[in-house]
C-alpha cells in the first residue's frame, strides 16, 4: 500500500535533532508518535501486537534499536541513523575515549522556547554539554512546560495521541497557527551565535586526539542526577577543552586555572633499587624465606603510588587544619568530648566527617587529629591493581582511573615512569580532597538540603591533558577560585552558627557508647 505524506527535505534545518525532525513530520501530517513509530519501525516494532504498548527502548532516539534506516530514508528523505551518528561524531566524539554516548544526553526533552515557537529543536538543546541555546545565547535551555510546570516528556518518539508540539496538559509551544508561515520558517537556516559552541565545533580534532584526555564523567551516569538540578558539571568540558587547545584565550578566561609539569617529566628514570629498598623495608616479613621477584618489582611501583596518596592526604589535612580552620583546630581535638556533652563546633564537625570518609572510619571516636595516621600499611596488591590509601566516592573514581577496564583505549599508568604517575595522582587527589571537604562544609551549612545528611557524589570537574608524545608536558585544568569559595562557605557558617566551645570549658573525658551503656547498667 502506498502512502503520500506532506514532507520536504528542505524543512530539515542544520543541527536539527531527530526528535525535531519527527515532530515536524507529525505536525505536517497531523499524526501522533505511535503512527510515526509504526511507519519507521523495524522488525522489533512489527512483532508488537499493539504499537501503543511499545516501550521506551523501541522509541529511543539515541541508539535507534527499533528504527528501520531504509524506511526513514524512504519517508523522510534521509537515513535518520546516519544523520544522527554524523552529528554525534562531530559534537561529542570530538572528545577522545568516549564510551557511553547516551550519558551525554539529557533524559527529558530540553528546549529553547524561542526556537520551539517556530517548530525547531536542535541536537545542541539535548546535549548535556551546553546550558544555553546555540542560536539565542541569552536564552537558557529549559526542560519544563511553561504552563503546567511539569517536566517535559522523555527524549523519545512520544507515546499517546498528543499533537505535535503540545504538552500533555494541552499547551502548544508554537507561536502561530498559520501553517504556511511555519513551513516557510523551516527553510531558514539558523545561525550559531553562542561563542562557546562556535569555538567548540572549530576545535582541532587532530590535535585533541594526540592526547589522552582524562576527566571524571564517562562512567558516572548516576552522578548526573543532581540535587535540585543546581549544577551540570559536564558544561565545564567545552569551556576547559576550548582553553586547553586555544592557549591564546587562556589569559582572558578567569573560570579556568591551568597547572603544568615540566617538559622533561616523562624522561625521569625510575630508581628501581630505591623502590625495592622501600618495599622490602615495609614488608620485610615477606622476604624471610623468599627472594625479591619480578612480581615484587611491579608491586613496589603500586606501593609507591599508594604511599603518595597517603602523603598527599596528610598534607591536605594539615593545610585545612592549619590554614583554613586554624581558629577551630582545638575544637577538632576535643570534638569527641565536646559533642558528647552536647556542644558541636560546625567546623570541627565538617572536618571530622570528611576525615571519617577519607580514612574509612565508622565512628567519631576513631578520629583524633593529635593521633597520627598509623604507620602500619594496609597496602595489598590484589590482582596487580593500583590501590589508594583513601576511601570514599571520590577515591573510587580515582581507583577506576588508575585501573581502566579497557586499557587498549585509555591511558595506562603502567606505561609511565614513577615521576609522571605521582605528578598526575597528586594533582588529582589534591583537587578531589579539597572539593570533598567543600561538600562536607555544604552539608553542615545546609543540612536540610541533603538527604541522609550525606553529600552528593558528583565528581568535581577537572581535565588532565596527557601527551602521547612523551617529550611534552602534562597539563591540568581546574575550575578557578575554589579556595575562595571554600573560605566564603566557612564565613557563611560563622554567620549562621556560633561555635559553642570556650577555652574555659572543661569537658569530662570521652566515653565510648559501650562504656556509657555499662555505666548505666551499674546504676
């Protein structure tokens, strides 16, 4: 059976999303999403007894598992899958080592109200990397209906019998009922006005792919579910990469700070005799009856990185205690005795919670700043994997970075010398530790905002630019001014909460919960 449709390939505008194209097709032919799916669906769809029961997997507009590319070409004049893949390669695969493209798409439809008034929806509107419209840079992208205020439907071929460009509440996103004028507007190509996106699409792919670009978001889909949608960390990626590969603009970008190693860092030779000495000294019991083997040599490298994570943590701990909360260092020392008496210094509270997470402790009593971190090592080389002294969500990210699941496509730390490994790990850990401490400060500052009184696990943005040519330097890019932000949070805590500790207060000795229970039994 032959069907005739109202359609023209001239209506497909530059950078239009597959959703936008199909919505135009729906509008021009006065049909719903189920009808569209029935027309362009493959065997997966044809086997369904009822198209309306097709699940989200069949309606997916990122991977297209149930769409027949030949049917899209016959009906729309383009192979929708090839069209989509070309856009993704140009806009997302600009970043090397991308694994999960779906992670870079917003789950719910996101749109520019100015564009959608004329029936246009861009792929830029749906990609998580951008907050503002490519064509109207002053217009922030939104994902709610302006009338009912509910979240937009998922980014799929829609279910139900909704008309094109309408919310389920009935609100119409088009600003005109004149079909002819809308059709004419579809022939006008939009022009990119947003500077960040213009710079993004002009980035030199051939230069970027000469580097390993490590950053913390490819494996962290759960971290995209942000509390109150306050922050989308992925929007830092374009800003940072533009700075990283357009050095002329670095001085004019106050949002990003760059830190570089010396150019000869990869040429520093490993001191294997010293590594062996340190390893055998720490684990002398292992060599009472056995010789130092090749496996022990590899273990000594892992052990060196483990020690460095511990050294960095101790340095950051001292920095926070002596520079950031110096006036409350005594509060930290007496925290256990004071909080048992009902007095809680918010600064000591945040610091102790941070240390508990980093050191993997389960109670306040295990944390006392005047007691040094044990010199006995918990290091164990399991299945020849890097390990770290530190614990917590951020350190899980670091361990996954050190031990990539697919080493053929990712940077392998074992291909480096000790100097470059330590340099990379130290910079990342320092950044993660400061950012995690900021998270705990925010919990203490606004405890009602956080469920279970625990900070979210959004890994803070950074990018490491590691050259494949070992004659170059290693570059780090971080959001700027985070130390001042941390100090401002501390000021806000001071303004809203008074530290209860007074030097004249004499607190009774700390008692463990078990000791208190036993004392109560005696009475």
